[in-house]
């Protein structure tokens, strides 16, 4: 037979195409396929979810490690990073750690295991024996139900297990399952793959390599050292300073320029080698002229140590006027993040700074001392995704951006997975669903608009639980396709264009920084009287110039008075009270010295059938004046009813981790922006929940006049900014309830 190379090539291409077509085109949100993985402690198996989104599983987060990343090195060598990971991580999440190295994969993961196991042991050494007792009590409560059932197949039904666990399950139980310590329980959830990721033989490498990514989650931040002729002398990994302290060197990257590098010693004083060598024999003016010329485009190389802090080093370089600072690490010390402490954090500095390894720093210094002219440029080299998740419903998930090198960002994502599981569980109950939007494009001045049909008003009032189930989606499945910024999303309702209630706000949300995972269940039961007819128009919009989101929205009606009186858990006297009337009170406005001047006392008379009254206000502060108001300042909002004070104070505003601490309440984690900080009544990537106060005891019934007043304060007094006043977005109402017990008296 004659060999035809063209046919051979064609056959190879066909085989390659067939092999490639067998790989699943997996995207975030798809169901994770089953897989098996060899780890240093044996083989582990993950079984695909059965397709029911309400079936919860153990969340799983993958982390791919490479020694080529200074960011990941700092992630693992910073004790605080490890301790906070252990502190914040929920107890049901499993973690798989992998290496991208072909030659040192096992060595890498053994080091990861040693490091993390030691951190777990040290963490729980500092805890009391109470933790151990709590663990045993919880465990015994669980195993009391299943451990004596010989036919129990609970392990086989677990989505994630070790083969050794399966063998132990089928064997006779010879030890107390509840004898494990916190340390042992933690270690059981940590898995270290013994093979390089490229030898897995499953879908995991595909997702890591093909999902879009940007930033610290998939790129190597590097410094390139070049000769005067442009020849690359060295490429070294770098770690940029804390994002909220110093500017990023990104602008230097985008300009595509390279800059001369000069060595400044430890920079505790701001004189370079060039200045020291050329100081003698020239006038001060000449010296300053030459200094200005020389330093105009310089990058400063700085050594560690000396009698000053990193702040002082960078502050001195800032005064010199260099373009950026590169500090190399201490000898035998890992690269660490440059950050500020105490009052130094409030001193403005405008010079980017990064750290490189001691070895590379010494090498550059020696080249400079040899009179070589060296130039620096900054770059990012794309890599695989370093992180990947499977949520509690068995869906593939991105893990978002780590703003600085801390493993607690993995814990935040794990908390979010549990929040989603709880939300899905809350949707399993019986409810009447009114569909409003389904991945509807929200853009322009109109936004998304939909006419809906509602039950008759008398029937609608009988639902004691009315919720907005809202999700925000991006044009694509990946975070990469999402709009970049946080903006307010308003949902308004109009059921009668002639009614003063037409256009009132029904819901409010804040979009996340470039993440596509947001979903919230917001209770709006007191606002039911805004539905004044059986046909209403709902409109959802954000600033018209922003890129379009795609919201989905359902209105959930549940806990009907007729069908749930026996199971109702609220106060007995409230179970038959339903909202029947609503009146507008006060709106927000520009938060300046005139903010409170526009508010006048409202006189309210109570409708005769009223049995209960609630104050409902949805409030959020935005903008930034000289005091950080109204986004990053604590404001208080005072509603005075017949002399009784009802106050809402947003103490969470301007706290360093205020919104990070609300992930379990629905704040989207690991956003591509400054999502961590607390805000004035809101968080990026979260619903703005109405504030509801029962004021029944504060009002006078009958034909009496009731006075309602409002004022808003900053720092205990009227706001008085000297520039750029912010805004308070507020809608407030009084809601009147009546009893419908007589309608059901024969049924009780």
C-alpha cells in the first residue's frame, strides 16, 4: 500500500476534531460533570448533580498553584491569609489544591498541605475546649439518626467522597464517628492532587484554561528588565502594593513605555547612586537641573531594611518624583504585599510600588553597579484560571477577584455558595408566582418594562408574605461580560396613572462590580397596597448610560391567611392583620445644608378599620463630599411620630469590611472593585431592604391628629458639606393594616 501523507494528515485532523468535540463546552452556571481525582491521601470522586437545582451538595473550590506567581506566593506565606481562611470558611465546603508544574507538582502540593495543615493546627490550638464539645454534640445529633441503620447508603449518595470512606462505610463500625477533632474535620475537607493538572484526564483543565479571566486570578504580574538596546535581561515576578493604599502601575503598562531604573539604596533618605557620585563640584542649581532631568522618567530600585518603614521609603521616592518604586524582599524572605499601618494610610502618596524577590533585586543592583543602563517595563502574562468553584447546586462557578493576597476570598465565595443554597431552599415552599422579567435587557432611559396581571385586590391582601425574587445576569455567562460599575437599580409600579401612588418604588438593588451571580429574595409585604388594581406596569432601570444588565424577576405570594393560620409563627394578634392602605411620607434629596429645610410636619388621621400601623422606609446614601457623604459616612434618619423617635443609623458605612461581612446576607463577594467597604445603607451587589417599624403604640386612633416629622443627620447634626454634596435616596410610607379574622372565623 502506498503511503499518502495528505490522507494521514487529514486522518490526524479528523481524530483531533473528534477528540476535541468530546470535551464539554462548559460555562459558568452549567452542571459540573462527575470526576475522579488522585490525591496524596487517595482517590476522590465527585458525582454529578441529578439535575434538580434544589438538591444541595457540598460546595467545592479548586485552587491551582504556581510558583511563578508572586501573588500566590504571598497568599500562602502570609500567616494572616491562612488564619482568616480558616476563620471565615464555612464547615461544609471542600477544597482541592493543585499544581500547574510538570516536574514539581507533588512537591508543590506536599508543601501546600504541610503549610495549611500547620495553620489549621495552630488556629485550633488557640481555641478553647468549647469548640471540641460543640463539634461532638452536633455530630452525635446527626449520627444518632443514621449510624445504627445497617442498610444506610448515605455515603453512596454523597456527591463528594473518598473511596476509603466508601470502604469504611461498608465495613463494621468499630470506632466512634464523633470522636474527630475540629482539626481532623478540617483536614478531611482539604484535598491535594498528586498529579499535575495537565495529567488529570478530565474536564477541570479545560475550564481552567478556557474561561475568560483577568487580574490576579489568572495572570502573572511581572517586571521586565531590558538593556539600553532593548534586549530582555530578566523577567521577574512582582507583587503590587495594597490596592487601597497606592496607585496601580497599570497606567505604566497601558502606555507601553519603558523607564530607566536607578538604585536608591534603602531609600530612608532620597539620594540615588547617581546623585551621590555627581554631587561634588557642581552648583546647587546645576545639581537640581540634572536631578530633574535624570529623575523625570526613572523607576527607583530600593533595598529592604534600614531605619525606616516601607511607608518612609515610598514617601521619600514620592518626593523625588520617580515614576514607580520597586523594592526587593529581605534575604531568605518571601515576597510580601506592601501595605500601610495606622495614620500612614491617610497620607496621600501617588507613586506605584511593587515588591520583587531578593535574588532578582540583588542581580539588578549588581548590573547597575557595573554601570549598565537598564530599563524597566511592567507586564501581565495570562495564565490559566487559578480558581474555580462548584456551588451547592452542583453548578460550575467563577470565584471572582482577590483584591489582595488573602485566602479568605475563597471563604467568602464559599459563604456565597451557602447563601445561594439557603435562598433556593426558601423557594421550595408553596407560592403563587407572578413572572415579570426573564433575562430581559435593561438598557436606555426606558429600562425593562412589563405589564402584569394580579389577583383581585381582596385576594392579594390575604398573602402575608410577598417577595421579589430578582437575579441580575450579564450579556454572557462569564463575569468578563458584565458591566463594570455599581449603580442603583429601581423597580417602580404603576397600576393607575391617575393615582398619587403611580410610579412609587417597589424594590431597589445595587449592581455588583462585574459579577454575574447576584440573586436576592426581598420581602415587600408592607408595600402590597401599591398594587391598586389587577393590571399594573412594572419598570426596572438603572442609569441609561451604563451597559445593559439582564434582570429576571418574579413576585412570590405565599403564606395565605386561609391556608396557613395553624402554622403561622408570628404574634397571635398579628396573624390576621393585612395591609390595606399606604400613604407617602418623605423623600430624600441632596444631602447638603438645606436637606432638612424642605421637610414639613405631616398630619395623619387613622382610618377607622385600622388595627396596626407600620412605618416603612427604603434609604441609601450615595455620592462623596468632603466628609465622604453620603456613601462612606454614617448618617442617621429620624422619624418622629407624636414625639416618639424612630431612628435608623447606618453604622456600617465606611467600615473596612462592612460589606464583606454581609456575604451571608446576600452581598456578592469577590467583585472587581472596592466591594469590601461598608456603605450608607447598602452594599454593592445586594438588595436595599426596606426598614419596617411597628408604630401602632405611638399613634392616636379615632379622629385625632397624628404628627409625623423627619430629619436626616450626619455626625449628630445637619449636613454641611463644603463641596460636592451627596444624595440620600429615600422613599418612606405609612402602611395601615386591618384584621380579616371575621372572614375566617368559621374556619378556625
